[in-house]
């Protein structure tokens, strides 16, 4: 006897297999969609954290720029103060120079032979105008000036005869270069 199974078991198995495949595919899509949502949430929180970090860094940069401006101002003030102190120190060093110069000039002038009429000094030059008994005395005074510790060189600008109170005298003008330091 032949038995015929009227139930389409292959058809049922195929439907069951198709249902399983659809469930797996739908589950995969759901898992994929959930992973995408989770990834978006993760990225959004990371972006938010990074934006917050960038904002904090920009705020810090503004504060640091303000401090840098303050530091630059302090540097300018310090430089200006150092320049003023340098000027004060230079003035303090050169404060006694005119006294030493006049003392040296008084020491070098021969008594009763030379009379100084005018001494003018700039930073690097000294100009001496006076009257001497004769050219020899004026030349000797010029040599003494060259040997001075304050003068580095002396040059004769002019000399001419001049009569004062009936005496023939020699009027002279010297230009001296002062030693530095």
C-alpha cells in the first residue's frame, strides 16, 4: 500500500525557513538601527564634550591674551624705567666731570704767563680761549694740555697778536678732544 501524505511538509518547511530568515534579517536591521542610534548618541555626546572643551580653551586663551598684554605693558614699563635709570646713572657719573675739568685747567695754567678768557665744553670737545705772554708760553701750555689725563688731543685753532694795556700779548684758541670714560 502506498501512502500519500497530503500535507505539504516541504511547503511548511520552506515557510518555516522563510519566517526564520525574515526574523533574522529583521533582528539584524533592528540591531543595526540600535547600533546606529547608539553611535549617533555617542558621537553627539563626544561632539558636545569637544565643543565644551574648545569653548573652555577659547575662554582660557582670552584670559591668557589679557595676561600677555599686561606682561607686554610691564616689559615696556621696565624698559622705560631701565632707560631712565641709565640716564640717571650717566648723569651721576658725569656730575663731577666739570669740577675735575676746571681743576685740571687751573692746575695746568702757568702763573703770570697765561690768562684764560673762555672755556666751553661739549660732550666730546673743549674749546679754550685765552691770552699768553708769547707763542712759546702758548705752545708749552698746549703741550701740557696734551699730557693731561682728561684731554686726548689738542689742536691750535687760531693765534694772533693783541695789545692789552700797552703790552703785546698773544691771543690763542685751542680745540681739545676730551677722553671718554
